[in-house]
């Protein structure tokens, strides 16, 4: 991947908002968004009496974070993203949120007791008996600090659904660039899931970020799989139903066929209900049937 933004450019851009007066401007424009606001009204709202000084700070934010139109000033997409990061506490609060250890369901490996903790900006689900890692995902501090600790597993499971849907739709969860999915077992990359053949890797073509997911998690938003689960009485959006507990989804029978046209054949079974599904090397569903 070619670097899209140089370190010097990043330092320059972040430096534009490294000032309390400019943060105040962004926050006020955030309150008004999507409506524009006139220069004088914006200066009054921010509380800066010196018009020249205010104009200087406002111009520093243009055009990256603020745009001027005929009706006044409004935030750009980058400006809204900057405020979103500030509100979420992603850069400042990840090490201060402490939820302790909360119950998170039953282990798919040993039926032991699962626990969720929040560590360094990640929710981590592990088994207290066999010590297996079931799931780990970055979540902003505000998503955790605004709910009761016992609800953290529900929030985490919802985030997993959103993450899988975003990636499987082809978008990076960090920069919103395009990602490419591939079966890790067909590459030289290391698998993250407990069975190599079930590991899927997503590589962003813009920022270079990568994420690994179990193929069952990748497919859980596919309409065929959603209908199959729902027909078996499983709704992943129900409170108390955690993605990492749905063993038939995450631990199917599988057969990986390599060669010029590689295929991964999967067989899901729930209460004698069967779904056979085939994906290609880009993890696109190419065939399915209910035997």
C-alpha cells in the first residue's frame, strides 16, 4: 500500500485543532450542524470578543474542518470526525474506564464461564476455566462508560455485528476505505481464529489496517445465514444472545479446496436443521442449499 498521507501532513492537520479556541469553534458548529451560522453569531456563541483574533482561529480551521458558504460557516466531514473522536474519548479516556470483570455467557470450547473486561480500549472476552480468548475488539470509551457494566457484553456483541457487516460490505472500520477479504489459509499470513481454515483476513487498500474474523462471523449478516439462524430461534440482535456463544455458527464442518478456483465449503447444523454454504477465496457466497 502506498502512503496516502505523510507524517508531516498528519502533524500539520492535527496541529490545526490543538488549540482550545479552535476546539470551541468546532464544538459550536457541531451544535448548529447541519445549519450554517453567521460569523458574528458564531463569535458571540464562542465568547471571543476580539474579532481579529477570532477570525484568525476560524481561518486556521478552513478549509479542512470548516467551510464558508453564502449563509455562513459549517463543519466539514473532517470537522465532524474530529468532534466525534473528542466526544468518544478514544485518545484520552481508554485507560481510565474500569468495568471490572462481568459475566459474558458460556464458553464454546468447555462450557465454562466467560468474563468480559475493558483493557486499553478493547473489550476482551475470555473463559475463566480454560482461559481461551473468545473475542477482542476495540470500542471507544464512551460506548462502555455510558452503560451499566452488566450490559457491556450486549454492547460488545452489537459492535461485533456492526464490525462484521461493515467489513463484509467492503469498508474499512477506521478510514472507510475499501477492504479486500481473503481466506487466510490460502495466504502466508498467520491465522487468528482457533481453526486456520475458518479465518478471514480483511486488508484495507487505503490505510493498511487489517482485521481477522471467523468466517461464521463474517457470514452472520448474509440473508441466507440470518434466515437460517432465525428459523432455529436465534436472533443475534436479542439482548443476552452473544455472537461468541453461537457455536454452530462459529464452529461449522468445513472443507477447503485449493487450486485455481479455491472454495471453502461450510456445513452449519442447529437442531437437525442444515445449511450448506460455499464461499470463494474472496469470501463471497457462491452457492448454498438446505439438504
